[in-house]
C-alpha cells in the first residue's frame, strides 16, 4: 500500500490522503480487515501534521469505509468490497468519455449532477 500526497496540489492534504486510501481500496490493495498505518506513523512518514491524517481518517469513517477504534486504529470495513466492484464501471465510463472526447471535468460535473438528482 502506497499512500501519497502532493504538497504542491491545490487540493487539501487531508482530501488527497483520503482519496489515496479510496484508490487503494478500489484497486484491491486494501481489503476489509486491513489496518491503515497509525496516524502518528503516517504523519511522520509523509511529513504532515497528525491532525491532517486524523481528519482524513475521520472523513473515511464518516463514509463507512474505515472503522476507527481506540487501541485498534483504522481498519478497512466490509464496505470496501463495493468500492472494488465499482472500479470496473469507472474504467468503462472513463474509456467511453475518452472515446467521445469528453473532458474529465465534464464527466465529474455529470457525476456530481447525477448524485444530486
């Protein structure tokens, strides 16, 4: 598992970290029951603030992707399986958007709109 952040990105680091975990789940590198690194350990390895890591972990908890327990840490939940299943659909959507020449920002906007309806 390789969690990454880009300090030069405009996206907040906690969002990048959460997205990195989601990506690892979607590609099957993280499965239900896997433990994420301790917040302090991850913060030190990425040279970021521990509260940034905790914010990312709490967002993932709020999504139901991670279970946070004192003394046990952050553990990937059974809900991760649905993320892996979705990946095939995402690949198909991206391939179709490329074939049609539709920009990624447009695809993202269409997805956001679909979630609102």
